[in-house]
């Protein structure tokens, strides 16, 4: 039975619409389009998914929420996860605060979506498992990508009256809907009104961290507070109208994080001294029996010298309420773990000690070691309600599952990530020969992909850097590459620079580039990952953006100062002329060029460029570049200035404005169309009211749209660029949905 407010409508009528049509692209029907097929470059997971929830209504149905890549549904028939928000154009909705599958109707699911306290927030409602959404903007802010995103679940469906939902907000107390999420009202009877919007951008509130209906007892609901205060567990016996604090339990300085209720009506709750996912130093696990009002401390490790850290994930068997599991969080020494109890917490089995991880499907999880650890940020933990042996937990980089939870002896966990790509792409390059694409990721370094459908055997190593901030290849010798990056520490432990002689398959540290004019009050750019590195077209010269730029012609054995190049500028190497390098100086609104292999730079005429080039300045080290060199053509350049493209064919002396009416945000170059004069241009930009992805094969005179209403990805894009080896192929670096690539739906030369 459909819950009230979910009457089925024809797909083109009224409220039931595709995810993309929920935020329609004005004027899209009149825009010329080139149909594209879009796929992910496969890594497998890669980011933090704070919540995994099994549907109690159907075997084999589960939902995963991520902090910046939307929500997913496990499709048992196809054996893969299906992304549910790719059609949404509102980027904030990609941060999912909570997910709530209907406990009775397996087709119905709800999302609470919103990236942060100052971003749009909404409740998303679906009657077909997330294929289509109805969106209700809400007045209460969320924090799908803020601290506390591992709490939950905040959104809950009443199993006895499924049109009723409750949502525990971060700042504004408890909210209620009695029409399947279409309308919401604040619950006046809840004791905590909320702390209100944070005054400082750095402040985060936990708010009401979870809401939990008791499936055995109609009207009984629990809510947990993750804000400071004397009480952290609250109870209602009239379906969520009137509430009272539950006395007893752990010390008041521990905040309620997550909870489950077993078939016996007993709650198991994790508590912490912070909201996570970082900064938790102490935690506990307690059980509360509402029938007797009794509290029991069942913390797995109660030793006075127990490792620093807390507990967050919690799960209970749907068949045996004495079978419970909890996860630790922020327990870096020795490692985070999952604890399993078969007797309601009287005794515990630490699963890390008898577990192995088979990461053959996602080898990057080994990071810079030979074996992956059990995980970190284990906020989400679940036991399959139809199979006690099947359990899953999340980490900051993947989702693991096992089918041997209840068995004795060694336990194997594997990445359960087929179809999940949840990463932030900083940069990539597609060289003129070799691998299709070499990438730079946030948190997991980056990869050389020889096969776009297979997770590579390792990420970038030697040195291992968590973020890769820039990549470059030698235009005439594409096997020679360079990269720079950083770690999560303030400074890198060794070097932030590397080079490769085999197209990024293996790397070598690039050392010795030391700033000559570094400020005394902060580390030099080569120590923080801010020093860009580029390579000349013939691969002989490396130029590094230290404080006082340097170059090396002997692979870093010696370095010499570069004259005429102010520090901090982005340098671009000509892709066909080894003598030439270029840089835009935004502060002085001038173009600089080197004609002697990078030894010195001088200003060039730049005739035809706007007088003001300030808009070309990158916002930070991860920003895509405004100046690009065309592969295979000496002196050919493209420059983005204040939304407009300009091109030069004579090494920057003269420039022409590209025709067309597209306001460009990001752009990249690809292989020219057959018999075309210009490289193919790919762009993220705006025409009229439509922000979309575009392609031009005639130098920007005409643009066709290459995304569509099912492929919007929240419009969270960082970098775009074509493949110089294959006309039509484009790569797209997103901020949360991984690295995508697109190909024309109709191959070149065929009608359509």
C-alpha cells in the first residue's frame, strides 16, 4: 500500500518527476545537443559514506548515504549499487544527512539532503526506490558534509503509520510530517528547541542525532541528543507528540550518537564525547530496557587504559536481539574495530583480530602499505535483517561487507562497492600516448588508468601523497610526467614532488627544489604541496613553483633560479616547443613567456587580450588552470578570461576572442574532429539560464550540450578535458562522484 500523499501519477504529471526535472533546466528544449554516454572511471568507493541501512521490507535491498556523492541503492539483481541523485542539479543535495527506507513498502524511500548549515536543504521522497524524486525544500538546515555526519539515523518512518515521519535537525529541534514528507512542522512538545543556526562558520551542532521508532510498540519513539546538556535520551509514547527525558544512563558529558532497538524492545546506544568523525577521545555503549527503566553499561573495553577513541556504529540482529555489534571511532592505536556480542553485551569478540580484508577489487585500499587496515571513521554498521551472517561497515574510504559474521575462525571482509564512485577529483591529464588518463584525487592520491573499467593495482607511490594537486606530461615525450601533492599533515614528510619515466606507472621522488625566498612565518610551498611542477615538451626540463621558482635539467640533481617569473604563478609548458613556457600574471594583467627553456621569462604583447586579467588567478592550488597549451601545435594556446575564451597561434603575441555566447566556467581541450581546424573544446558553462556541459568543434563558434537531464551530478565539477588520442572522448572531474568519462552516443561517421 502506498503511504498517504504518494498516490501514483503518470511520470510526466504533477509531483512525480525525474530527479533532474525536479530542478528543470530552463530553455533546455531549444538547446542543440550531442547525445553522450557517461560512465565512471572505476576506482571503487573511495570516500566517506556515513550510513548504511538495510530495508526491513525486502531481502537484498539496502541504501547507502555519502557525504558528498549522493545516495545509492543496492540492486541485488544486477549486483551493483545504483547512484540515485545523478539527475539533481542542486549540489547541496549530494551531501545526504539521513536515509530512511519505508519499513513496510520496499518501493518507498526518503532522503534528508543538504551539505551544510548555509546550504539548501530538502527532504527527497520516492515511491520507486529512488528512480524518481519529489523534493520538499525545508527550513531546517542540514550537515551532510559537516562534523556529526556519522550520527543517525535522524530521519525515521513510523512503521505503524508510514505516512508519519520524524526528523531530528541539527539546529532547530524535532520536526514532523504526517503526509509522507510533503509538509513539515516543528514538534512543540519536544524538550529541546535546538541551539539555532551557528554564529561562526566553524561551529557545528550535533542536534538530535537519531530518531528511532519501536516496531513492537505503536506510539513509542526515542530520540537522542548530540548537543551538550543534562539529558541525551528522550522518549515519546504517543507517536512523537509529547516527550520526556529518560533518566539514568552514562555521564552527561557523553553525547548520544546512534541507537538500535532489538526485537525485545531493548535499545543499544553508542555515546561519545564529540560528534565525530574526528576528535572523539572517549565513548561508551549502553543498553536501556524501557520495560524496566534499567540501564546497563556494556562498553566492550572498560579498562582504565583503554585506547583513546569512542564508539559510533551499532547494529542488532532482527532475529536474535542478543546478537549486537558496535564499531569504534577515532581509535587509531592500534586500529578501529568492530565488536560482536552474542549475549547482549555481556561478552565481546573484537573482530579486527580475526579478520582479513580481500581488496583485490579495490587495490588502492592498501594505500602505501602491503595490507589494508580494518578502517577508520567506522560510523556506519549494519546487520542484514534477513541474514545474520551478512554485515557491513563503512570507513572513510570504502564500504566493507562479510557473509561470515556469525561463524567461527577467520572472517573475510571485501569492498562492497561495485557501482560506487565517491571521490573528489583535483586534476587529471590525458597524455598524447600511453594511458587514457592519469588522475589526481583528494585523499587517495590518484591513479594511472590503463583500463577505465578496472580499479588500478595501486595509487601513486614513491612518494605517497594523499592529494595530487597538479600533473603534467612532456608533449613530445608523454612517457615523462611530473606531479606535486600534499599529505594531511601541515607539511609533507619527505618531498611533495615526483617524476615518472613510464607515463605514471611508477614514480621517483624529485628532491632538492628548495625555496630561496620563502616567508619566515610559514612553510615554503614545496613543503606544503603548493609548489606546482611542469615539464618541457621534450621532457628535459622540470620547472617548480617554489618561492623563487627553480628549474632542473638533470632530474633534480641540481637546480637553478628562474629569472623574470614572480613566485606563485601557474606555469604552462608548450606541448610542442621545448624552449617555451608561459604564465599569466593576474596581478599585473600581463602574459609572460620563456624562450630559453625556462631560464628566464619576459612579458609578451598579448594583443587582443582584455586589459584586466585578474580573473585568471586560481582560487587555490586545486583550481583548474585558465591557460592551456594545445598538444602537437607549437605556440597554440587557449586562455579563459572572465567567462570568455581567447586563443593564440603565435605563442601569445596575438589573441582572438572565441565567438559564441557561452559563459565558460571550466574548459579543456581534446582531439580535433576529423578535418577540423581547432582542437575540440569541452566546457562547463552557462547559456542563458542553463548551466551544463558543452562541446565545440569549431573554435567556440557553436556549442552543443553533451550532458542531459539524467546526468547532472549536482553540477559539482572541478576539471574537464578531452582525450588527445580519441575524438569525442571527454573526462570530467567531479567533487563527489568520482572521475567520469563520456563518449558520443553515436560514433563518428555514423548518422545520428
